[in-house]
C-alpha cells in the first residue's frame, strides 16, 4: 500500500477556508476604521504638533486610538518620550524658547 499511496493525488490544502478567514479579518479591520470619526487623523496631527513644541518626538512615537467602552468613547494617547539625555539636548537646542514647567494635574 505504501507504493500506491505515493502515486495518489494528495488532498488539496484548504485554501478556500484560509482565504475566507483572511478576508473576514480584513473586512473587520476596515469596518473598525470606517466606524472611527473622520477627524481622528487631524486630531492626531494637532496633538503631535503641540507635543513637538516641548519635546522632540516623531510621528511613529505617538499612537492615538478611539475605543468605545461601556457606552463611553475613550481617546487613548500613547507617547514614547525620549530619554533624559535626549530631552536635555533638545532643550539646549531651543535655548531661545522658555522651558515649560511640568505640572501634574488630575483629570476626572
């Protein structure tokens, strides 16, 4: 039987089901992007411009996401800040600008 099974055609891999699964994932991602507000890219750019006034960060270091949790929209902003040495170097470059005092405030 080993020799006969060698000559038999092998079953085709389940490419149709794999393609269907990939398409479903792609459609789900497009739906979440479409459901988001149109102003989100502009808001991200405005936030990035304000942050760049005080800290040298790139666009790839800022992540803005809008999530809905329990009937409440949550704007999540993640910023990767540079190390202290890099921050000091960027502040020295902009000596003509006053260095802002950092305060922590609690938002409720």
